[in-house]
C-alpha cells in the first residue's frame, strides 16, 4: 500500500513540475518535450489504478501521434517570436489570479466531499484491474453508436485538416 | 490509495492548463495547454471509473483521447494557415473581428 503512495507522489511531483515548465518556458520546443513527460506521467497513473488499456492508448496516441503532430507544427511555424515573449506581462497576473482562484475553489470542493474516500473502498479485497476484455465488451456493445460517431468524427477531422492546410492551386 | 490524490492532481493540472491558455500568445502553446486540460479530465474519469469499479470511466477517457487527437489535427492546420497568411502565430494579432 505504501509503495502505491510513494509511486504516486513521485509521478505527481514530476508531472506538476513539467506541466509548469510547459506553460512557462520560452522555447516552445522545450515545452513540447516537457509535455511528453506530463503525458507519460498520466499514462503511468492509468497503469497505477489498473486501467491498462487506457494507459497503453495514452502512450500510443498522445506520445506517439499528438506530440509528433506538435513537433511538425512547431517546425513549420518557426518564428523569432518564440524566443521573445516578454510582452505577455500585461495578461500574466490576471491569468495567474484566475488559475489560482479556480484551483482554490476546486481544492475546497474536493477536500470537502472526498476527504478520506479510498479509491478501492468499494471492494473488500482491494481493486480488481479493469481488463482490456472488459473494456472491449463494453465498448462494442453498449457504446457502439458513440464509437461509430467518433470514427466519423476522425474521418471528418482528417479531411478537414487536409482542406484547411493545403496550398491553393495557382492561388 | 485515496481517491482525492488523483482528483487533486487533476485539479492542479487543469489550472496549469487554464493559465497556459490565458497567458500565452503562441498558437501552438495554447493548443498544448488545451491538451493539459483534457489530460486532467482524463485522470478524473479514470479515477472515478476505478473508484466505482466499472470500465465506463476508461471508455469515456478513450473517447476524450480520440476527440483530442482530432482537435489537435484541426487546430494545428488552422495555426499553419495562420502562419502562412500572416508570417506569425501570435494570437494577439488575430483580431480582425475585434469591434
């Protein structure tokens, strides 16, 4: 039990530090690489609570695909402006204030409601891992319509991205 | 393990993402901050799924991951188009419709 807490603490500390670097670093390429650490931490947390399939999917889609997409986006839009963001100071303090207020409200609500709730409280023998077979059973029976809708959405996004980003012929 | 550990981490990540969206001017970085927010939501979904011992939390998280991938694709295409037209991805300069 204690090992779980230690593992969670290490992962959480690394994730929060990296997330802070993502939103504060000047070099956008570093931001993308710190984002990898955050996403890997999320995947590790998923494995920690027994959500194996979602953890693997997180690695495949986020670290495998989304980050590569971000790196392409960064390389295709390189400007001098990346290095020099000193002028965002006028919005920095309102933004910090908003984020801290939001955090205070959420922490207050969460601590008030879930103060001592154990994650595996529902089962006497601790929690059972939610296997890939269970996920697929549920996904392809009860959630088949949303699944198909998401596949159509992905197709639409694919075509939309091509249409938006391609160069006009002779234009 | 306490449920609140996961939920509080999700809240912290969410707020960091909100700060990124509000304070940064680089279009790609704003998209990255949105990814942070969506990941915070996924942590909550999976934590509640594990808490109730159902796979529904995982399934919703999977849907969020898929929609986020689609969103990044479209978002980066828009940023690319912006860069091509204006040689800049500074979101403060995108104020054509400002009154």
